[in-house]
C-alpha cells in the first residue's frame, strides 16, 4: 500500500495533468515518436507507446499519472514496435547538461551518498568505487541549488556558442529547456542534423570537448599564437590561456609538466603577460618558455572552454528525453522552455514552478535553504513546517520530508 507521502505526490501530479495539460508541448512529428513513462505506483518503465495527437497523450497522462514522461529524440516508421522493428527515420540532436557532471564548491554542502553494499556514507559526488568495500552502487541524494544551476546554465551558453558560431546553426533550429531538476537540455530540430548516425554524433561530441585538440593547428607556433577575438577553437584557446594566466600558481604549472625554469618565468612575468593581450598576446614573449611549454598551458586553458555535456545522450540515436511541459518526478518542477535569446536571464526557480498557492504540513528531516519564486525557505532540520504546495512537493520528491502523520 502506498504511503501518505507517495499519495500526496501522486495526487499533485494528477492535479497538474488535469488542470495544466495546455502547458505540455508536442514535439515535432509527434506521431513518429516513441513515448515512455515511469509509472508512479508500479515503479516500472512503460515504453513503445505512440500517440497521434496531444489530445490522446494528455488523456493518457490524466489516467496514468506517471512520475516521468519521455519521448524519443528519434523518428520511426513504427514507434510502437520493438526496437529492431521500429524503422529508424532520423533523430534530433540532443544535448544534456547536468550539474552532476560539473564540479562546484557547494556539492559537498548539499549532496550525499550511501553505499548500497556496506552503508558507508559521504558528501559530494559519489566515488566510482566505495572506499570501504570497493563496490560501485550508491544511493545518491542531490539538490538543485542556485550555484549548481548557474554553472549548468553557463555550460549551456557555451554550447550555444558552439552550435551557432562554429556549426552555423540558426537559433530558430535550437530549443533550450530547463530539465526540471539539475540541468538544461538543448535540442537541435533540423533536417541538417536529423540523419547523422552515431559515428557522426560522436565526432560532434569530440569537437565540443576538444578531444585531440592540437594548439599548433590553431595558430600556436614560434612566431605567436591565437588571439582573444579569434573565432572557433583559436579564440577559445586564447581565452582559456588568459584565464589560466589570471590564476597562475607554481604548483598548478608544475602539474602541467612544465620545467621549473618555465614556471618561474611565467610567475615572475604574470602582469606583463596579461597586459600583452592588448597586442599580439604572450606567445613567445617569455625567455625560457618555449612552444612546448605554451602548448601545455594552452591545452589546460582550453579544457575550461569545452562544453560539459553528457556524451552518451548525444550519441544515442534512440535516446528518450523528457517531454517539455511535464513534471520532473524528483522535484515537482516543470521541464520549462528557455527563451532565445535570454538564456542568461532565465530563472528556473521562477519559470519552472508548477503550483501556485495551496499549503500542506510536512516534517522535514533535513534541507538546505532554497528559493522558489520570490520566497526563501529553510534551512530545516528535523522540524514540522507548513509550506506552499510547490515548496512542500520539492522536499517530498527529494526525500527530504514526509507528509505529517506518516511513520
């Protein structure tokens, strides 16, 4: 039998799909898409569903009340068939940017993990293997804080620069969404990318990550190097190097494999190096720092200019992605579209809030301070509080609270 907390969450999701179905966005050619649902009560994934229009889809959502709603980035001849019989017709180019993949200083404050084998606990991102027993299964509790989402948004802005500047795509072909939890999705819905196979998409990923980048092929040589205003990876190498010079430390430079003489030269001339960007830049201007050393500095600087994306999502030509306008079952927030232009000013804790008003009493085990809309809540520690529906739902979905009276 379901718990009071589980029933409350399911009832709120059902309410949303009854009263706000107009906010759900149909993907292009939806009749060619496969749909999938994580069912709330059964806790199973229902796949290989197809819908001819939004009316039949929203009717299903009202009846089933799934905790998560997905559709395929791919187009199929027979979306309801098994995978090897669907008849692949192409796929959108989809990018997933998740705060889980971006190191931030705050994750140790609000993220925790528990080893599923021995019970060892820790803060921050889960390790690849448990330090106590060596197993690799963890129960992770994350939190969508403002700092994490600002970092994810910055990565989305970088990705858009790649797509429009380097690949020449129009913003009319690109859609950006807040995922409803800890990141952003970028969809390219264009004939130009629809028929890219997995290998071609892997090459797109390699370019975005700077895999195999050779500074020498981007202007770095004995006579100079790339400029801050250059386009493509030339400019990114320059801007990344400039950013690295701003935070030079002997230990960091030695970690790049530079000789002690080169490290001393770079440190002692930092102010001059930074000022040199008004001219031709610092390349070749420091005695004792040769092309090889500059190459190592440039590669490290370029790492910060790459787009941190979930590579598996982009290369998978059958991937299911969250449907815009539906609720994320781990937060109760919407997958909300971000206007273009306007990504920098988008507020996920305002635009993605699905419920306005209402209130319920919950018992919070532990939660950091957080904001929804103009209101700030918490922090909470083992206390009973009455909160608006949206705030209570976030805490309940995140496993940080229970409905009063449970347990």
